[in-house]
């Protein structure tokens, strides 16, 4: 299987998992779980900031971030809209890439000012796995307040999503 097809599957899964998690988190009452919802939003915002940093890096553009999260915590609905937009941008970006581009090395600057160098494919793989890791932390927060987290599993996504024969 080609790198592009695998990455597209990962990012389609990422967008699907984000939608499920944001929908579920919106049902949690902030009257009794304000701290937990706040912590979950901070984690989701961190994922989004890192996604934005690497979207800039992929384009060899400055990202403008000096930290891995923002000082202010966005409203859940606002963050959901921004994450959905970024997820779609990543899917569109992937769709336009020729297979050979995933091996291309890109030089960039980390948030701490240190130089970095990763292939385009490594950057995209980092974005996908980084978000997955942190969505799991949000799932743990939900479990602690007796809310069943979504089944954020690749197997569930693949089972629920119509697949093409190609």
C-alpha cells in the first residue's frame, strides 16, 4: 500500500475521531464538571496548536507560536470549528501530494527556537499519532467522570466507514 493512501486513511480516521470526541464533550455538563471539561479543552487545544505548527512547517512557513498551547482557553464550539477546518486542510493537503513528496526533507524551527529536520511523511505521521495520544488522555478524563469515551479505534473507524475496493 502506498504511503499516501495510508496517510489519507490515518487523517480520515483522525477527523472522524475528532468529530466523535467533540460531540461527546459538548454533552458533558460544566455545572458539575467544569474543571474536567476545561482540562479536556486545554488538551484538545494543544493538539490543534501542534497541528497548526506542523501545517506551517509542511509549507515552510513560520508558524508564529512560542508555546505548545495558547494562553487562553477557547470555547469548545470555537475550537471544534477550528479543528474541523484544520482536519479538512490536512486531508486536502495530503490529497494534492505526489507519492514522492513524503520522502522530502523539510527544515523548520521548533517552538523552542531549535532547528528541526523531518521528512514530510514523518511530519504527517507525527501529527496523526500525536493527536491520537492526547485524545486518549481526554478519554481518560471522561472515564473519570463516568462518561464512556468514544471508541476511538482505527478498527471501529474502518468497520463503520464504507471502503473503496482500490
